[in-house]
C-alpha cells in the first residue's frame, strides 16, 4: 500500500503484446476528490469521504490541510475522514504546494473560514500556461482583497454575493468561487462557469453539507449563501478520464473488457470521440463493455473529408482524454486531425510515439495529424505529465517488445495502482522499485 515518496523515481518496465480480459472498476474522480477535500474545510464538523482515489496528489493535499490545523485520517484504503474544527490562517508550505496544482483550491475555503490565506504558486503538470487570473477576478468580486508578491495573499473581512462572470470557464476557478459563494452573504450568480462532472460532484457535496445551489451541470449556477454548513458523508463519483483511458487501452490491445460502474451518464462526448476512431462500446446498465478485435477504422466526415477530434469545455470531448485519443488513433485505419485547444504544451509528447513507430505530423503546438495503423516497437520513454504518461503506457502495451517508462510516478499522481490493476487483467508491467 506504499505510495511513491515526493522525490522517488518510479520506473515501469512493460512487456507489450499482451491482451487483457476481465472486469475493472475505475477509481474515484481525482479532479472531484481534490476540490472536495479542500471544501471539507468549510465546516467544523466531521466529513467522511468514500471512493477517494489513494494517489499522490490526494496525499499531498491531505498533508496541506493538516498543516493548517485540520484533522484527517484514512479509515480504510479509499475512505477519508476530515474534521476542521480549528483552522489557522497559516502560510502554506511552498514545497507541498509546488507538488500539486490543487493547492490553489484552498483559496476559497480558507478565505471563507479564516478570512485570509497566503498561497505559494501552485505546482502541477507542465502542459502549458495555466493562468490563475480567473480565480483572482472571481474572488475579488465576492469581496476578497488580493496581493501578489512572489505568493498570493487573499483577505476578506466579509464575503458578499455578487453577479460574477468568469472570463473563462476554468474548472478550478469555478470550484474556488463555489466554495467562497456558499459562505458569502446573499446570492451569487456564477456565469460562464465550468460544468464538468467533477464540478457537479463538488456542488453535490456542498449541497449535502447544507448549501443551496441551482443550475448544477449548466454554465450558470445560482448560490444562496450564508447557510451554516454541516458534516456529511459523500461518495466521490467515477473518474470519467480513467474510463476513457481504459477504452483506449482495450481498443489498442484488441481486448475484451468490462468497465464496472463506469459513470455512463458522463460518457457521451467520450464515446462519440472514440466512435470517430471506429471504436464501439456497449452500455450495459451502469457498466461499459468493450468488445475485442474491433475494426478500428477512422470515420471520415461527409464527402470523405479528414475528420477532427477536438477538445473543448464540458460537455465536449475532455481535454484530459486527448493524449489517450492520440495514441489510440495510431492503431486505427485512416487519418484524423487531433486538435488540442486548451494547453499549448500537451502534444509535445508525440515525439516519443513517433520514435516508437507512430506516423504523426505535429503541425503546431495544438494540432497533430495521425495516420494509422502503425506497428509500434518497444522504447525507452519519459513521462512528462499524468495523461501523457498514461498514453505512453498504453503505447507500450500494444508495442512489440519491451518498453521502459521513466518518471512513472507522474502516472501514479492520477491513476491508483494502475500497474497492479492492469496486471490482474493480463498485462505485464513491472514497477521499479516494487511496492512495499
């Protein structure tokens, strides 16, 4: 059960060419668990969270909330109890904040509970510029005073409801604004806000604590602030990004798998995107079934034109699934344009796929043309971020020969014990060093 330590270098040695079979259940949504752990600071009562992914980013955020006075303990592997009866507006540890971008999610809850917070710049994946301006603009409109001088200082004697228009539908800015708004006096309207499944999950958690929120799942939410928030028990929803990763993995390894409790209500855009690559999935109640040996032929646009798969804010194809879709496309017959609109550095990992045998033309930082199918060969790889690392793992599993993935602790920041879970289905992944 040991996790990778902050500076521990993990390596995956992957023997390609093995089919998978059986049933797998995706972890809880990392991007829901992070803001919900932060939002647990909004009450002085006990909060119990279940289906929490036991990954490095969550562990670091737990350390951060403990550093400001919250009590947090794991009841079992994926159940976490938090009680923030005595918070203090302490400066947050810059080393911990540098390890996880989610540290920025403490701004709203700490501001609401303590009236001030000092945050060092957050860390996280290097996938392009990740601005925090939207957080500042939203919290300012709710009454916060913000200063920037090597760190971010937020202060507010009183938070007041406001009509807030976000200058971009930022997920984490929406989450910070939600947490501040439920404690603000009066009504807040959040416009142009994010509506991803993890934002919806946070809203449901806040409602379980006693908040009143209208418009959950839309880009306009109305929050009636000021109610006293109480403790509750909440189950983290399914990680739809992990489901997308498993779809791509099953397709390229020609495997038949069932994804249990797949959160199918959040998969329409994901299934549509993979459908464009000729990958068929069957919804069976709450489960998703991926048949083996699919045709995997890119579906041309009307008139025979080359199709485009592009990511956009929810409910369109998720940005975090783009890396997975790119590696999947290398094994599909036909040509497709992949258009990454959100982050200008996310596609740079494709040079590793090219070295493995993929036929990809990187047109610019946002667009790549993929022609398939390509015979992939084992290689030595370096994981630059969570999603590219998972894409490399998928490529290694469909390649001929053995691949070594260095910096694999990046993968483990987002995918819980992925090596063990895939090995149980027939994969051949050796983790170095092994878990204790």
